[in-house]
C-alpha cells in the first residue's frame, strides 16, 4: 500500500499537481509490474492528459472551477437597499 501511494504521489509531483488523482494511481500501477493484478481496475480510469496546463490556471483536477472573487458584505449602518 505504501509503495503504490508513494509512486502515485511521485506521478502527481511530476505533473505539478497538488492532489493525487486516480490517473496518478493508474500510472503508478502501469509503471510497476508488481501491481499487474490491479490492471483490470485501473483500465476503467481515464488516461492522463498529455497537453501542458494552460498558463494562469491553478486548477489541478477535474471538477467545477471556483470563483476567484469574494462577495462583499454590507457595512453596518449602511443605507444602501
């Protein structure tokens, strides 16, 4: 268990990802023949994209993008309605 997680973390680090994603685990399994028994499981995981990340993007995984700005709260005593 420690070995596969360590290898997956190394894959994530190589791709400048802050998270270990399923595709990193897949790459770790495919790279080491000791994990051949997991090939059927990881075959269902999408392959890692080969294109470079877009500049200015801080998103390191799938999912909805977060809004960058924060909402402002009204000050106490403000007459704005």
